[in-house]
């Protein structure tokens, strides 16, 4: 049941997981606003693309105000993210600051803009896309720190917003193929793909649609008794170690 929804805002909805999330919502007949550095290449009457670099704090605040004024935002999915990998001796605090803004700062700014409308409506869904890497993964100091921070932030918001009918949950993908971010680390023709798949309990890599289905579950108005939770969409990879 999706009738309580008006407009769903998705960040980073142009490719990979974000594009699959947008497609799932559009297929369900919902209006989607995609906030990303480039448009989702899809001709659909229910889709609006807005160019935005989430690392720009002032631009993010301005776009957030505009979207909140122009749309009845009932759901916000913060999917945009990037890795910037380094082993500890090479970690750059500038990279940490950048990821903190994209993963956490932008989520706060956008949620603050959409919150008054959700509270007035006594309904809302906030879904943050974190990562199985939040549990720890080599070369992911800044990434895992900010992604695990999103989990703690979501639990805090769930406590604060439940009385308004607003749920806040996170989805934590494991290795998801057919995404730009994944193949920046593991090339499409790498023999590591097969060995990675064999190391996962379900014996395959994930697909963007696997994550989109989890997001759709949290987004459903009928699932208002689930909040503050993290759903690992990882094929069981979170049950043990993962080597990339």
C-alpha cells in the first residue's frame, strides 16, 4: 500500500542502486525527485532530476528548501555515497571531511527541510543507505566511519520521530555488482568476481534490485511498526569476514 505517499526524494539516483530505487518507486506510480550530480537517463512523467553536488553544503541547503517548498515530501532515501579507500597510514582527513558531508551532513540538512511537512502530515519515511562495510573492511577507515555513523544517527532519529508517524531505517548493502562504485574497486573483468561470489553464503554477488526491494519494504506505509533498524542486504556476508 503506497497511497499515503506524495513525493519521494532520492539522492544519487542516477546509476546503480539509486537508479534501481528510483525505477521501483516510479513503477509503483510514485513521484520521484532525484538529487544527483547528473540526471537519471529515464523519460518518465513522474521523475524530476535536480542537479546537486551534496559535498556543497550551501547548495544542498538551498535545494533542500526549494524541494520542500515545491513538493509534499513524504519519503527521503539518502543513497548517494562514495568510498575514497586508503590503508590507515595513507588516510587523508580531507577525504574523511568530504565523506562526512556527503553521507551524514547532507542527510541532516535534507531531513531537516522535509521534517516539518512529515510532522504536519503525521507520516514519513526516512531511509539511509549505509553499507556492510560499516562493520569493518580493510581500506575503509573514512567510509566505514561515516557509514556506521549513519546507523547511529538513524537509531537516534527513530527515537525522536516515532511519535509523528515517521520511521527511520537503514539498508546496508554488501557487494553489489553492476554499480560504478563497486567496479571502481573490482573491475568488471576481474577474476576476483568469481572468488568473491563463492565467499558469500548465497554464492552470488548482489544486484541493485536486491537493495531496491529492501528500500521498498521500509518505505511501505503499512510497515510503520519497524523503525531504527538496519537491514543487511549482503547475501550473508555480514556473518563473517569479507575480502575485496
